[in-house]
C-alpha cells in the first residue's frame, strides 16, 4: 500500500496542463508536491489554484533550458522545500507543429534543450537525491513510438527519451529506483490549442476546424484529458507499480498505430 503522506514529488511543468493535473492528483492523494514553471506569475497562480498552504505544495520559478545546473538547482531547491525527494515527474515541454525540413532551426534546438536535455538534467540531478523506492516518470508522447512527420521535433525528442528512460532504468535498478514513461496522445491542454492553431495555418482551415479534426480522430470518442494522464502517473508512482520500470504506458484512447 502506498504511503502517499511520505511522497515528496517534484513536477516540472506543474503550472498547467498535464503537469498541473498530476500535481493536483498527488495532492489529493496526500503527497507533498513542488511544481516548476517559467515565471513567478504562473507559479503563483498555479499554487493559488492548488490551494497552497506553504506546507504541502511549493513552487519554483525557473526556465528549464537544457543546462545541467538548472536541473541541479531545481532538484536541490525542491528537496529543501519538501525535506527530501521521493519522485520526479518530468512534464515541462511543448510540441510545435512542423516538418523536419521546414521547422525553424531555433525551434528545433529550443525544443531539444527544454525537453530532451531538460528531462536528462532533471533525472541526473534527482538521482543524487532519490533513495530506494524512488521513481522518475517522463511524460513523452505517442509520436515517439508512432512517428508523425508533422510533429518532427516531438517525434525525435520523445523517441530519444524512450531510449533514455530504458537506460536510466537499467542504471538505477541496482538502487531500486524505477524510471518509467507515459505517452499521451493529443491531450486537452493549452498545448492542444496551440497545436491546432499551427495545424490550421498549415492546412488553411480555422483553428476550430483543426481542433474538430483532431478530436474526430479519437477512437474512443474523445481525446485524453490531463486528468486521464495524471491518474496513470499516480499509478506508476505507487507501490502497486513496483514491478514496472524501463517501459512506457500509452494514454491515447487507442489512437497510436505501430507495434501493439
Ligand atoms: N497536450 C498534448 O497534446 C501532449 C501530447 C503528448 C505529449 N505531451 C507532452 O506533455 C508534456 C506537457 O504538455 P502539456 O500539454 O501539459 O503542455 P502545456 O499545457 O503547454 O504546459 C506546459 C508546462 O510546462 C511548463 N514549461 C514549458 N516550458 C518550460 C521551460 N522551458 N521551463 C520550465 N517550465 C516550462 C509550463 O510552465 P509555464 O507556462 O508556467 O512557464 C507548463 O507548466 C510536454 O512534454 C508535452 O510534449 C503533450
């Protein structure tokens, strides 16, 4: 049985979308949580909406930019706030729409800096704080398994992070620390609207039409909500998932093609 009151979880990207839903779910279960976002304003707004009491939920405003020291500082600050660290959920990142040959070079590099190098920096730093029973959860995306030419950066970054999840799981298994990944399909967050706006420009339709088409593709009649992803993350963090490591779980309502 998971003793959630002893869980001290760092959630990057915890101010909005999937990360925020994870933070809320964990708080409801009784965990202590630290969220990370880019600005003091977004962190404070999220803390207010999560019912910040200065005891169970903390916030760190920091731009994750791929530098190792950011991971080191954030993990140390989270551990200081919570009196330790038992798990990390890496959820800070985006998914710009763009094909490999067209996507702006600066966006390519920025996305890799924030998500690939950011997740790796956070995992390396967290590994210095985690003990037996610790867990690292990486939020990836189905494009990493089912390549999508219209999501060139997300396809490549999430594919690389799948490999990283497996080799980190190998390296940390002797310390009884698990590393797992979650692959959401297009999920009903702010990011989905930004993606729809970009698809709309590329396909010369309205944003509403792009959103309608994305939602119409959902086999189960709706796209995942952030809470659907958060429920799976909470399970993966729990003792009930203690034999799951190095693999990824799709939260896609059956959308992904490729290997079953
Ligand atoms: N939504 C989808 O359709 C979908 C599908 C598959 C995978 N994913 C993946 O799931 C993860 C979360 O996506 P989401 O939909 O929840 O996105 P979102 O609603 O746009 O939220 C992104 C979160 O990440 C934070 N963030 C972004 N860049 C950051 C940076 N450089 N430094 C620190 N924090 C940063 C944001 O904080 P502030 O805004 O407060 O700075 C916010 O909390 C991403 O890795 C994304 O690739 C999303």
